[in-house]
C-alpha cells in the first residue's frame, strides 16, 4: 500500500516538514475505517485526524482535500484486493486450472467484509459523491476486467479457448461472479465462502469452459 500512497501524494504541495510515509499510511488506514463505518459524506478531516492521532495540518500536507484522500483510500484498497488475483492471472497452465483458481481468488476478494462494505458505500453515496463511483470503476472494476481479458487472450493464443477475449472476459465475470457479488451485498450475517458456494462457482466455470472451448480441436476438459 505504501507505494500507491507515495505515488498519489507525489504531486501534492507540502507545507512545512512533510510527514513520513508511515504517517501517510496511517492517515489512509484511518480514513478507510471511517469511510466504511461512518460514510464518506459524514466523515470530516477532523474525524480522520482524531482517528489516526494527528492534526488536520498533517493530513493536508499529503492530501490537499478530501477527494484526494478518497482517491488514496480507493487506490490502496483495490490494490490489496487485486493482488492475489493478479498473481494467479499471470500463471500458466491448463485453462480449467487457471480459471478455477482465478475465480476462487476473485470470489474471496468480493466476499471479503471490507469489499462488501466498500460496495455498499458506493451504492449508498453515489448520488452525493459521484467521484467515489468513478474511482471504483477506474481503480477496481476496469482493472479487474482488463486482468481477466489478458488471461483470455493468452488462453486463446494457446488454443485452449476460442472467441473474442473482451467478450469472454465480460461473460466470465458476469456469469461466474456476478451472482455472488449480489449475494454478498444482501448478506446480513457472516460472510463466508462455503463449500456449497464453491461448488456453484466451479459449476459456473465448467459451463463457461464448455461454451468457450475450441470445437475443432482437442482441448482440456473441465474437471
């Protein structure tokens, strides 16, 4: 997270002595907890200062306004959630293995309590804070879809899948993961990735593979 925060604060005008990278990280962590728990609109910079144990001047030295702080929160948050899926997306192997592992990693990311709270925050405050929805689209949904599209392009080039990579990526995300994301938003109890949910996920991956597998060549069959 430190690298993302450093990049976002690189161009900010510093007043006095710049706070340490650790201070910037603590500010973002405090803002994340407050935005998710209290709401973006209801959180003030004074609230953030009180939470991380510093002053508003320290915050403004790194983040010129609340929108810049929100950008840092969304960036750090989404980079954490995409880290494991990106590592799995870069791996090589049979299509069924890659897509099953990728689907499970993405499921874990969207079923995480903080992810659910972030999505609920976007929905509840999209009218009052449209920047939040735009940031989530730019920092999370779009990079996630592009990551899956690169996997599809590689599998098509290897002859393991056929079709348009962009279409396959959208279809994969929507057919395999969308229902679970919707369930997580409506879940009022403990969020867990159950055995039943994994079986539904694997069945969706199998169905996707059967539809996208080359029809005129031997290819790995879903397990």
